[in-house]
C-alpha cells in the first residue's frame, strides 16, 4: 500500500473527527482506515493520533504532519489538474454555492447550459441565501451577487448587477412619486432581510457622487427577493430589488421604478473561489463559460425599463 493512500486515510480521519465518520464519508471500513493510519505511523516511527473509545486527538507530531500532508495532497491534485488541462481534459465534479434567487431565476439557466455543454463535468449545486465558508465547507466556487469586499477570496466579475427601487403604480398614485432619496423614509418599505443593505438603503448623489443612506421601515420583511417582489406588486411598499427579479413586471407595467438617477451601479455578479496556487481546470472552464454566458445576457437581464421613461437602472 502506497504512502499517499495512507496519508489520505489519515487526513480523512482528522477532517471527519473520527474513524467511524471518516468511514461513512469515504465508503471504506473503519478497520481499513485504522489499518492505513497505523501503517503510516509505523512508516514514520511516530504516533500521529491518540485514540480513545469516543474521540481522537492529534499528537504534537500529528499536528505538524497533517498540515504538511494536506499541502502535499493539494499540490498533487493541482499537478494532476494541470496535466489534464495540458491535454485538453476537464473532468470531475464542481461543488457550487449560489443564492436561491440565482438558482430559481433565469440566471440559473447558466448552470443548466454549462451542464449541457460539458457532460464530463459534474455540478453539485447548493442554493443558500447565506454566505458560506468555501474552504471549511468544501466548495470549489461560489456565485455571489453583491458589492464584493472579501479580500481573502479570488473573484472574477461575471456581470453587472443593477438594483432598482420599485413600487406598484397604485401605490405611487396614492402616495406620490419620491423625487429625492430622503423622502423614501416617509414611505412604507418592503424589506429583503437577505440584503446587506437590509433596512438602510444606499443611494448615490448624481452630482456630488456622495453616498446617501436612508433608514426604511415597513410592515413586510422577507428573506427572499421573490417574496419581496410579490409584496411590492400587492402595493405594500417600495422595494429595493435586483433588476432581473422585476424585469418582466417593469416591462408590463405591473411595477414602476423611482429615483433611478440615484441608484448606484457598484454591485456585480461574481464567481468567487478560494485562493489556490493552481485553479483546477474544471473550475477555470466553468468560470470562463459563465463569463461568456453573462456577456451575452447582461443587457437582457439588467436593461429592462417600465415603459414610462423610468428604467430599471
């Protein structure tokens, strides 16, 4: 049995915090994993793990070894990926994290189109409106719709992400159209609790370029842009929404936009991945595909207007 197999067994036991859980994760028996780790310890001549009936604990040598062993295996994986890339091969499975709104909206078609174009690459897609830790949770890439500020990650901007303040025509007829961001505080708001802006909406003065922050409140709060859209359609208040969510409503006049000239365009759709020396070929192919897909669809997704000379941003 080769050393790499034993190293992988050891790291699996450590990452899964025990032989039983590692056995379930890898599909190998607990006895076999125990045998591999014992052989690795015999080969090294040191004890790596202190075993008890309920848990494991790394020895001082184990603490040192697990870090270097993980780095070696990561470098080996990168080397294999580079070799496959050199021969034009991109295979394997990509674990993708994305917001539910991304997957459920037409943007999710980008993932479907990629799967059709690259049948040899598997997609394991997890939709979650919370930002996940890519490293800790084992994701290869995340699709994030935000004003990106995480310097610990590598990011590639795929597309612009426009936002709009929208309302039903009935609400505007009843309360009037706001002409300055500070007036928004006097209107009921429908609030998306997933948004980093939450109940403090940000605007940009078109003349001075200064930021204007306005605290909003209202009867209806939801952690879903799609549900917020429904509440806005029902006339419950102004809503801050990604333009792609309300594009069709604006085109058909079911919603109108306000304060377009004060909307910032700093947000974007990003592919985010952990810092690695060598990006796996399958991930590079995936990100390149998404970038091309969004270049083709960007104006369609972000360029909708409401038909009243007051576009969606």
